[in-house]
């Protein structure tokens, strides 16, 4: 059961929100590209520190 949620049924509001989500999704980058750039170098550094 949801607590404190609001249910919106206005089709115009729903369409506007859906459009916003679609634009955000389209602007996003592939996870593997993000991981290779941001996360992987940090993990490699931690593994190197742990091996010392």
C-alpha cells in the first residue's frame, strides 16, 4: 500500500510527464560507457590498493 502518494489522472499532465521522461531517457548515456569512464577506474584503484 502506498502512503502519501498522489494519483494524477489528467491526460495532459500525464502526457507532459511522459514527454519529459522520454527526453531525459534519450539524453542519457549507455551504462557500460558511464561505468568504463567513472566507476571502473575507481574499482581498479581500490583493487590495486588492496593488493599492496
